[in-house]
C-alpha cells in the first residue's frame, strides 16, 4: 500500500483550477521529489495532504487523497491526520517559545507530562536533526535567536516530535546556505528509513541527490513520475525533458 | 534638484505642523499648571469638597475615587466580551459573512455618540431595572462606550501576530485554543493591554455618558454599585458651569489631565513594546 495516494484529485482557488486530475502515489520509506515551475501547484499539492490548504480563502477540492488507505476527508479528526502527516514550510518558522518548547509544542498538546519523557523527546528529536550539540546548552533560550538553517532543522524536529509517518517539506532549503542544506539533505536521507518523505524543490541537483523518485508537475497537471535517475536521464515527455535540461523554470 | 526641494518643503511642513500640535498641547498643560497648580496639595487630593456653595473649599478625593471606580468597572464589564469578539474575528471568523457583519456592527458602535449610549443606559438600567443613578449604570454606559475600542485594538493586535505561527501550529494537529493560549495571546499581550489602557483613558475623560447615569454633585464614592458617585470630569463641569470656583476647576482639570497623560504614556510604551515584539 502506498503511504499517500492521490485519486482523480483536483483543486480550485475560487473558480480557477490549480491541480487537475492528479493520480499519484507516494511510497513509504522513500523520498519523492516534486519539481515544476513556479506557480504550477506544488505547495497546493502538499498543503492539500495535511488539509492546511483549506485555511486559504476560496480553496476547494474534488476527488480523493488517501493516507495509508484512509481518505483524508473521512479521518476521525484533523488532529489525527496532521499527527500522521508532518509538514515543514519554505520560511523557517520558530514559534515564539524556547528551543525546548518548540520541540515539545506538539507532545505537550498530546498529553505528555512526565518530565523525563519530555527531556527524552527533546534530546531525541534534536539529535535526529543534528541540532542537539549546537543548542544543548541553551534549550531554554528563545528559538528566535537561532540562525535560519538552525530554525529549519528545529522545524523538522518539531514535526518529528509528534511521530508522523509522512513528512512533507516545501522548499525547505531555499533560504539556507550550502552547509545547512547539506545537513538537511543528509538528515532527510536518514529519516527516509522510517518515513514517507515528499520534498518540493526548485533545486534540480537536490532532487537528484536525495530523492528515490521524482514527479514533474506543469500547470497543475502531473506530467511524469519516475525513479529519479530515469526521470533525469531519459524522461518520457518532451516537457519534462525541457524542464530538466533547464529550458524553462 | 526639484525633487529634493519638494522633499524638503514637505519635511518642513511636517515639522511645522508637529511643532504646532506640540505647542497647543504644551500651552494647555502650561496654562492648567499656571492656573490650577498652586491649588493642588495633599489636602486638595485627599479631602472631600466642602464650603458653600459646595466645592469652594476642600478637595476632590471622592471624585478621584469615583472616576477610578467607574473606569475599573467599565473595563471589567467590557474586556471579556471585547476580547472574545476580537478572538473570534482574528482566529475563527476569517471566512464567511458573520465576521463582516460583526466588524460592521463594532464599527457602527464606535460611531454612536456617547450621550446616546448614556441615555440608553439611563432608560434601561437607571429607570427600567431600577438601579437609579449609580456606579453600576455609569460603569455599564462607559463599558458600552469603550467596547468597540477594545474589540478593534485587541483584534488588530491579534491579527498582527505572524500567520506562519498559526500555520505551523495547525500543521501539528493541535487545537486552535491551544495555539491561542500558548502562542497567539502571549505574542499579542502587550498590544491588547495597550488597548485596555487606551480604553481606560477614554472612559476616564468621558463626561456625557456618566452625567445621566452615575454622577452626583456630592457622594462618598465608596464603590457601592447602586450608589451614585462623583467623577472628575463631571465635578469639573459643575465647578466651571456654576462658577463655583475657577481655581478648583483648573486644579481638578490638571489632576484629570495628569491621570489621562499617565494612562496614555503607559499605553504608548506598551504599544511600542508590541511593535518591537512584532518586528522580531
Ligand atoms: N491563497 C491563494 N488564493 C488564490 N490563489 C492561490 C493561493 N495560493 C496559491 N494560489 C494560486 O495557485 C497556483 C499554485 O500555487 P502554489 O503556491 O501551489 O504554486 P507553487 O508550485 O508552490 O509555486 P512556487 O514554486 O512559486 O512556490 C498559483 O497560480 C497561485 O497563484
Ligand atoms: Mg510553493
């Protein structure tokens, strides 16, 4: 069973169609990259999965998305869905809390009270994102003092803290330096052992470096999805060929 | 060349009008200090009005107390509904028609002349519910008057909180109220408090709504809800209008102005604190 399955999925902002007739599956324990020109609907696609797209005015959807076989419109609660599907956004966001409380934001809501358990979660998640050594002496300090790259890793730690099975990342490295980018790529590769990871990226080299499969979207339509090496070396469609060779985008 | 000249001219205009406003304010304060200052002493602040006609001697203690009671009561009665409305508008009612209607209602409430609010509370509380001229009625009239101020200032403070926090928190599956209490409210607290203070100042200076609902020429202002109270602006009005004592009128005005300036400076510093928080 695929971790995520799009079935005849369409979205609209007002009457304007954005995603059209998407049929697409994502494996668990693998990284899938989504590429496509600006405005083609990549963010909308990710935010449809955790249903945060519904926060936008005028958003409507048709068709179905299944997460581990369950339709996202029929899950028992939004909370249940979003706990399974973590998401990290383009802008690194540190909640206006301490570093520690950023990590514990979800777990505290889900009822973890025990002090040592909270400590364990904090350390485990920060280690997972290779941030522990950098921040272990200032866990109580405001997270706003971290650098952009650190904030982005903190955002991943915060998402991991509620033990999701899927991790969505929307251009997570677009505002980061090469060193932070390398750290995050390494970490994603490691996380993919247990998670279904979907990453939107404008960086084709990044897609090539870290993803097992790549999907190419153009004007809201899925053009092609294939194992990354194949998509880049011998794409089926001429549009993909044009995009990956840098003709447009 | 021409452009810099225009720019300079504009700057000069801003400076001149700024200076002009400052000058007006300073001359009001200066004048009040000159006319009223010499009569302010501990006795004036701490004793009740006396003499004949009443107010020619003694002080304004019950009026200070009464004003403080009135604005405190007004704040207590308006912050809960005001804050709840603001939270609805900023956190829950981003879509649909209801928030549009509520915003419109609040805006219209802000436009109701305060004497009309006073007359409404007179008809409802003082007469129909039998409260009589009382602290309770005055507090209610002021609460209705400041309600829109509180809604608008709290709403704007909440809306100024970065939407990314809401997005990130929502994505973790936590409830809106959890996010509200842990992130949004603390983040907007300074701005919300500043709004409360501005409302306090607005209520402290208002005369019309309490004239018909709460104020008496002489009262002990003990804080009993169903007793009339004295209030600074009303006392000032009586002293002045009945030519009882110009000296005491100016001294009372100075005390009232001092109170208002104090409250507003506090509000402004909270506002600038909030701005620093927001830009962080
Ligand atoms: N809140 C919104 N309201 C109306 N239209 C929107 C909204 N968000 C996105 N759109 C439109 O939907 C389309 C897809 O947007 P989306 O953000 O998904 O693109 P994207 O592929 O993520 O682009 P980018 O690479 O620039 O991030 C765009 O045409 C955009 O203008
Ligand atoms: Mg995007």
